[in-house]
């Protein structure tokens, strides 16, 4: 029964890691408005290359200082459609829909570079993972399915029970702040190289509660009228202390933090109208430490004060190519591979990933005149996760994304970028048998789906 209690609370309080950006499980790759409006930027030679292709910064930039500032606004929905027979007996339908919304209206980023001759010093400040806060007012299917089993179990014990209720609330946030610094050197007209590092600072937070679990057991001594009553009170009075502990009130007020550094290497090749950029980001090995307010850890080990949990950021390899088809038309393609299965995660979730995430990108940019340009692109994302990895709102599902936008040169060394990016996800169906461990002979099903859209605006300037 302690295992069931732990599962209930873990599912309620720890499954809301927010990932509002493009990229892998823990990595954001859209760190500028340039990406939002074109998508394929892995061979970029502009200032956004401080993140996407730092080795290519010295190809076209003039000597001096260069900056790009962007704000993105991300909005996401997550939906779990769960089917379980016991829902029908205690809610009217064996299928229930659980929805959560997340928003992050202010997500700033800054790219900067200073070029002198063959040398470029560059940096990037951004939310390199996570990126927002989410609130869940209606609980999770994994939690409610456990509660739905209690009336059935009591009824099987000759205590007729047909209803349950609970008050739940959870507010979760997840941010990984990244500060990148490095240098590029042009070996000759065709080859340039880059070496640098990124400091990653993780800051997660959870606030929530699980309380007032009630049931309506019709017991001749303890509840002869079958009224709704405290589940904890009933089980204590009946001498069923394990069940009483399972449904007792719990509260979480917890933060998790940690930091790690990863080296980054880059190579760029340029010949006439063709440019090829490559980058390898090493794995960031880090743990996050739990800090709990007033002992509010929900009785869960991972939320106890001082506990450390693995939170590695996977290694990433990117390669891209761009070709100037005409003086006004540029085409780009790219490929990303995240080495997810090599990064340690909480509960060893990396063991449920086959290899890692693969992304395929493409984009076009057309210069209308000396002031205006338009661009568009797409991205296909394929995760290597298995059924065992997918749990409630922490799921990762395959998708394709489209981005478009444009830019306007408002002064000789100032340009405005705007873009809109949305993602369509492929539903993931997970059949579970048994759906609830307390009812071993009964199967259930979860269908996971998501939506995501991002707006971005930014400015590039040099001096």
C-alpha cells in the first residue's frame, strides 16, 4: 500500500515538467526570432549563429560588435484522454479527458559577438531548457484511476461504495538558464572553428496539495446512511491504516536547483554559395538538489529536503547546409541528434529511450528588396521514447512544426525580426494492463496529445 501511496503523489506532483520550445526532451533549440521565422538555422552566418553555428560567425560579419535580442511567447496545451472501466461506474463514462494549459509570455534571449580580423568572441544568454509555468486544477488520470478503484475494492469487501471526491492543485515550473561563451577563428577562406562552453542553471519549483478525499461507504456502524465522509476517517475507524495513509492530506512546497557546464565545439565550411556548419555540445552532467519549505514534501523521497536527483542534459550534434540559389533566395537544411539515452534522468527514465531524438529541418528565405525579407521553414521531430517512458503530462510525442515570418531593415545596422511557429503532434496511445495495481485484472488506455505555438519578435543591431 505504501507503494500505491507513493505512486499517487508522484504522479500528481512530479509530472508537470514544462517543455514549450522546439528541441529535445530537455533542450530548447529555438533561441531567437530567426529560428521562429525560418527554422533551419544550423548553417547561419548571421548573429543568431552565436547559438546555432558559432564557427560560422566570422564568414560574413563585419569587424565590430553585433547583437540580437529576442522575446518569445509560448502557449501550450496538453491533453490526456483516458479510458478505464471503473470511471464509468463512478462518473458516468469510462472515458475522461484531462486538459492542462501552460503559458510563458516572456522568454528573452540575447546573442552577442565581437569580431576583429579572423577572431570572433561570442556569447548567448537564453532559456536553454524548460521555459515556463503550468497549473493543473483537475488532477491527473493516473491519480483518479487509483481513487476510482477504492469504491470497487470496498464494494468487494461487502461495504457498498459508489462515489469519491478529492481536492487537488499543482503549480509547476521548469527553467534551465544557459550562458554560453566561446571563440571562433577563421583558419582560411573556407574553414573556421569554434570552442566554447555553456553554464546551465536548473531551477524547478512545485506547489500543490492533495486533500479532502471523500467516499460514501455504506457501513452499518460507521456510516449507515452511506453519506459522503472523510476517506481517511473511515479507514482509520475501520482499522485499515494503510488505506488511511494512502488518502491522507499531502502538501508540496518544493524547489529544485543545480548547475553544470558542458563544452561545445564547432566547424564551418564555406565555398562560394555553399555553407556547412557543424556543432557538438557535450553532455551536461548535473544533479538537482531538493529544498522543501516547512517540511512540505508530500511524503515523497524526491521532495525531501537535501535529496539529489539526476538531471543530465543530453549531448547534441547538429549539422546544417545553406545554399544561395539566387542573390535573393537562400535555402537551408539541418539535422539534430540528441543523445538522450546517455543522460541520467530521475527514476532512470533514460533506460526507456532507444538512442535519442532526431530532428530534420528545412527553410527558405527570400529578400524582397533592400528593406524586407520573408522566410518559412519546417521541422520534423522523432523521439526514441517507449511506452514505459510516457507518463501523464511528462510525455514526449512525435511532431512536425511550421514557422514563418520576416524581417525589415529599419536602419543601416538595425533589423527587426518577427515570426510565428506552431507544432502539430501525433497522438500516442498507451495500453496499460493492469491500469491500476490494486485491480490486477482490469486494463485501461491513455491517449496523449499536445498543441504548441510560439510568437517571437526581436532586433539585430551592430556598431
